[in-house]
C-alpha cells in the first residue's frame, strides 16, 4: 500500500459514490489556488440526521496518510451501522492538493527518500493555519472552502488527520473528550506504534492521558511556544462556533521508542541549550547556501521554485525564536526523556526540511552548491534515523491506527454528550 495522490483520491471516491448512489455522495467544495477541485465525500446518516462529523485530510502536504485514512473510514462507516446512527460523515479528501503535488513521495523507502521531494508550504499558505497569520481578506481559497464547509455542516466533531515523519502518535483536542486515552493507547499498543508522551507541538498543554493533549483555553499562559501561529485562531476552532470539538490525530511514518520514554531527564535545561546550539549552527549552514542564491543570478523559475523558496525562508525565520525559547528563562527545569527526544526531533527536522527544499531548487538549476548541500541532507537524514532507531510503520498500519482513533473519538464524544 502507498499514499494516494489527490487525483487518485478523487477517482477512488467517485467509484465509491457510483457503487453506493443512495448512501454516498461526492461533490466539489471549492477550488485550490491552482484550480484543482477540493473534493468532499459524504456518507449519509442512518435514521434522523441530527449530527455531522467532518474529517479533514491533507492539510499539510508532507503528511500524506490522511487521504488514505479518509477513504478507509468512509468505507468502514458505510458498512458499520453504529457510527452512522443519526450522524452523517463527511471527508475533505485533500485540503491542499497544490501542496500535495509538490511533495512527491507516494512510497518513501527511507527518510532520505522522503526528503528528496519534500515540500511543506509556509504557514500563511497552509489551509488550517492561514487564519492565524493573515487578515480575512487575504485568506487562500482552500481556507475559505474549509470554513464554508464547517459553516454548512456545523459538525459536532471535526477531525484533522496529520502525521509526523519520525516519532510517535498523539492527539490534540480543542476540548477534553473523557475516556479517549484508553482506546487510543490500546490501538497504539496493538499496532506497535509508540505514544508520543511529550509532543513538542503541545509543550505545556494539559494532558489527561498519555499522548492526549488539550489545547489551552483563551487567556491561558500555556501555548505552543515553538510556533508563531496562534492555534486558537486556526480552522480547528471554527467548529466551536457551533459547539463542535476538533481532534488532531497524528501518526508516525517512522516510529521511535525514544518519544515514549516517561523517565525523568537528568538535565533538561542543559539538553535544550545543546539542541538550541545545534539548531542555530545547522540552520546557519542552510542560510549560507540560501544567501549565495540571493547574491547570484536569479534561479530558473518553474512551478516549484517560488513556493519552495518561500517555504525555505519561512522555516529559517522561525529558528532564532525557537532557539531563544529553548535557552530562555521559561525553559523547563524538569522534563521527561520523551519530551527532550521530541524537541530533539523537532529541531532536526526544521533544518533538514529547509535544506531539502533548497536542494530541490539547486538541483533543478544545476547550481554548483547542490552537491555539498546534497551531502549535508544525506548525512542529516542518516543521523536522524540512527539516533532515533527509526522503523517504518506500514501505510496500512498508519491508516488503521488513525481510523480506530477517529471512531473512538466520536464514540467517546457521543457518550460524554449523552451522560446525565
């Protein structure tokens, strides 16, 4: 099994709708910046339709498992009566098809293979994050289509399907869903997927169970310190207008047991200073190559060059702030080994991603700096995989874990709503 492309997702969804015309509907919810359709696959409720669930796939172009999971979930709820009892299920098959076309790794064989065709757009061009970074009149059409879909469906639950290149699985919630930790942990254990107990994306957030993190409410001091975006301005919170809840389900492409280690770290502040120093030094190497492009002839323009360079520049601008956070007064004096491992992975992937995207530009134009940057990317990928003992998680296993977690999230949310 491999990751389907946006075009393949559309074809498979059309076939499912044609096979079940009375129960399944495929429609276009909008158009991407490049004119690609944004497809929504809907599976009708059984009985009175009083609720809706919206599942969003492909919001980050470098996290391709979501589309496969959306199709698998659609087939599953089509044949299982319980999730459809009074509930319609709706799947946005790929929220960013333009980005997905630029990130071309349908079947990566290694971290290096994955990064050879890596692309992740800058924050303002990401459908879910754009509202936290742009004024309303500058939002991309993908964001407008997604928010319009939320306004139409008023989902009791929105699920955003995400993935990490190397690490473990975790869930972020805009509101706590009691009881979710148990089925989530059971699924991860059965499928031999580590639970990311100290996810860097959720630093300082309340955690009602291993791998479950609740986004802090407005006014709280605990926010994701390592990102310029305000999570609470993203499309994840748009469902709150209709008393909905959003769950973000992360699953790894390559697993590492280091992110599942709850033991106390002996010197978290010292470790963070070391990681900040490495991040600063690594990013300086990438920035030096980027400066050579700026001072030389302009790169040959093709469809990928401009978005790749925007993404490189965006990533490099994040790093000084992140290094400051790791070495500032707010750095934790106590932390688990899992948390430090997650921070380690986060820092490695920032420099690596910037270098990988810049390498794509250099190779396309035959730039003399390409061989040196290629060696750097190759070495960083090998070190990353070796340090974390990376082991591939088959795509079918990634899909199964995400599907189980989505269904468990809905079941627990429904149970909480029905509790006296």
